[in-house]
């Protein structure tokens, strides 16, 4: 298949692109002028065709060029976003709106112009504060929902076929971001003390390989015109556990006692104490990697 992606330089994005290349698909990626393509693997830099968008080369220009060159995408994966966890600053607003709403809308409109229908969208469980059908935990998740509302117009008026996948706490061996396991590994290596909340919030962790499998299944469903499956689904461990218990499991696998000051910082405003639970799992998908096995993979001990 021919696959168009956004967000390839992100954690999930580059793993998905590696899997798609491995499976023999042609992969094209829309990237920002500031995207750090040089930090991607040699495999991706050799095998992905990158298209930089800016005011002189719009998303519509890129998709038009692909279609003219007989490279019309069979499936579009949209993973690009301006990611903020927790609160935001005033200066973040423009980036949030541009990345999470404007860019995605331009992508959908360009797809419509060329009758490209199959769309896999990355969602977040932070749109479901206190298990609500919709209640944003922060401005980031509010902008994600704004895009979904816009996407509904294209579903109803332009026959867009979409599957949105709600991603929980993702982790993997090459995670260099500020996610929980990267923080824990950092203090395990340095011996420093990490100030954390009281630790009562439940954490729903899913290993990156399982997340990628979910995106692959969703793309295959759309490519096979299994449109009865269109809708929103979760990629959840189905077994959230308290943050303190997550740390104990990490310590057990790592063989180290971590220096953590529990209660060293307060819970964030609108802290998600219990992850979204009124979800539907993606049909044909279930998590395969246990937390213990995932941490071993993360730490490189297996």
C-alpha cells in the first residue's frame, strides 16, 4: 500500500513508519521545516519520501503532487500534534491551534479534494476527564477534540472514513521524552531524587509494539473497506494500576531502589486519577506485552 503519514518524528510516528517499511509499504511523510529528520534512523531516511510543508508548499500542494505522480495514498495516518501534558502557557496557544486544529483541517480538506477517504487519527484519553464522554483535562486535549468535531463534518459531508485510536501512557526502549519510565530510568542511573505527586493516580501503560499493532490493524481495516469499524477506539492495557505500584514493579525489574519524594509536588490541576474506562477496545486488538516484560524491554535486559 501507499501510506501518507504526519508526525513521523514523534515517538509513535517513527515506530509506525519502521513497521510500515518492514511490511513492504511505500511511506510518504509530511513534515515541518523544523522537523528533526536527521535524528530518524538510517532506514527511515533511506526509505521514506519526505515532503516539507510551509506557506509556499501547502498540504494541498503536497497531496496534489503525490496524486499526479501516481502515488495517491491508500491510507493516511495523522499523528502530528503539538503535545503538552498538563498546563499551558500563553505563548503555547498559537502552536496548539496551528498544529492540532489548522494543520489537521488542511490535511482533511486536501484529502477530500483528491477523493482520499481512509484516515487513521491519533487521539488521547485526556479528552475524557473523570470518564466523561467529553471533558478536556487540559487545553491540549481540548484542541484534539476540536479537531475531532471538525473531522465529523468531513465524515458526514465528504464521506471520510476514519478510525480514531485513543492512546494511553505509551512507553518503549528508545523513549527519550519526559514520560514516566524515562524519568525513572534517569534517576536509577544518576541516583538523584525525583519529586513526584502522592502517587495515587492510576496509570494505564501500553508498550509501543502493542500500540503500533493497533495502528496497523486500523489501517488494514480501512484499506479493506471494512467501514463498519469506523469510529473511536482505545488502545488500553485494560489494567490500570496506581503510580506507586508502577514504580515498585520498575524497581523490582531494575533491581534498584529509587529515590523518590512522594508528595514532593502536588497533583496537577485536573489530574486524571482514574483513566478513561468507558471505551471500546479496537476490534481484533489486545495488549500482548505485560508491564514487567515491557519494562525489561525498556531497560534492555531482554
